[in-house]
C-alpha cells in the first residue's frame, strides 16, 4: 500500500507555496511540517540557525534511541530571478503529467512523499525508527545541516543509514564530486585612465588569472579520467567577477568567485596553489614595481566534501533492495550525503525527479516520479515492518 497520490499533491502544493529561496526564512515551512507531524502524533526538534531566521527540523517516528533510517531533504530552493517561466513559481501547476513549481523537483517532491507516508510509518509497527530530516541552506554550500549533524549521537539519534532524496530519477547514487569555492581578490592602484602607467589595473590582472584558471582546468581534464563521472575529470569554473568604478579610472580592485568540482580521489587545493604560483611569477613582480600595496589573495570560502559510499554500505544496499536497481551511479553535483557519510552515517542518494529540471526555469517533477518514490517508501515500510 502506498500513500494516496492526492495527498502527495496537496502536500507538494503547500510546500511549493512557501517561498524558501535560500536567502529567505524557511520558518513558515518548518512550522507547517511541525504541525503536520504533530497532527500524526510525531514530535520534532527544531535546530535554529545562529541568527534564528531559519531552522532544520529533526523528527523521529517509532520511539527513541540510536539507529533507524533517516529520510533527508533540504527545504531551500534556488532563486527564480532572471528565469523565464510560464506559471507562478510558488503555485503548483499541473500540465501533461508534470507538476510545475520552484522546488517541485529539488526537493520538495521528496519531502511531500515522505510526509504523505508518515501515516503509513505510524500504522505499521516498524522494527526500526524512521527519522525525517529537513535542512536549510543546502543550495548555498550545505551549511545549514552541519550543526544538526554535529548533534548526532548527542541529543539527536544517529541513524544507521540515511537516504538523501535529491532528484536522481530514483536511481541509486553512491558517489559524488567535491566542491571547493574560492574568492580571489586583486588589489592594484587607481590612476587617471589617460596615464595608465601610473596605476596597476586590477581588472587586467584578474583577466590574466581567469585565463590561467582555464589553462589549469584544461590540464586537469587531460590528466584525470574516472568514467563513473560525467565529465570524467575535475572541473574549474569562474562564476562571478566585479571590479572598477568608472570608465576613466584605472581600477584598483577586482574580485572573482570560482569553484573546483573535483573527483573524490583528486588532491584538493592544487588549483589555488598553481594560481598563486602563476600570480607570484607572472603578475605580482610588475604590479609591485608600481605600488607595494599590490596584492592577489585567494580565500577558500566553502567546501562540500565528496561523497563515496563504502563498498559494504548499508544505505546503498537498502536503496538497491527498495528500488530493485542492479547497479549504482555517480554524479557531478554535490549534496549533504558527503557530510552525513563523513559523520559516520552510511548514506545514499535516491529521490524523485530529474536533476536536469532542478534549478531550471519551469522546474517540474513528473507524477510518475512521485509515484515511484511513493512505491519506494511503501517498500521501506514493508522492509521495516515487524
Ligand atoms: Zn537539491
């Protein structure tokens, strides 16, 4: 038996109705989930963000103690600004077997399926606990879930396996890449643009650094090859750049953000080291001839660890059994699974929807995918049934 499709849709519509873009509060969504769980006599614990504007939620069905299966999803979504769309992103809209709305795929669809299954988890006497984990700030470097994980085995039970329901089209994912996010700041010297030799052009130096990053990236692509991943090598990408104040001033400052998505087996930190060596050799000596204040500094602003499930992972074995899949896959995007695994909780990624629709304009999840997820959760109930 699975939970009714109409209930999943109703819950998904409510969840999509909360604008939980990462930059905004998710407390209204958390309060809704709390109340919903309470209506099914499931207590939950809020783990607020340091500023109190957001919160994680941790709920346990079926008793207390360590062990049990965690069902984990993030509540936040990427922004919709600048994306063309045919319907309001916070109103769930059905068209041709697809349910459109921001977060429908990534990953409110999974949360709706889990919540709709709570009555099933409650009515059966399960021999193991089921934990519902809802996090914040996943889209901005998986930062929200970290204080929650730090409490595993202390005042929160430590699940024996965690299923992270990111959109995988219900495929079983047992590995993903790592991300390191960097900010490079170039300091030069201002001058009138009619006398550029008196200044140090920070934008020109930054441009040379960006070109060098492309060169480093191309060299890495030639060196590495792991066919589990697509692309089969680590990648480097510059995301933003800003600098300068006016067209007639030699710019003093320029800053750009970039990231490395590396294979789990790659040595982290090589790209910033190579970039620093290039700056030291090719740029800084000339810049410092004009001003001693010239500088190129790279800061590591965030890291999301790679995820590699152990060969004997209980979580992977469980997901393979529940889906009936014969093999696992690896992906190039990151999730909270690496952090869970690092904390000693075997994890697996498996959830409804296609990652191609996540973050995209007109994001949707298909009804078929939600049905597959409901069947997966019904199998979990059967597996855990006494
Ligand atoms: Zn996601």
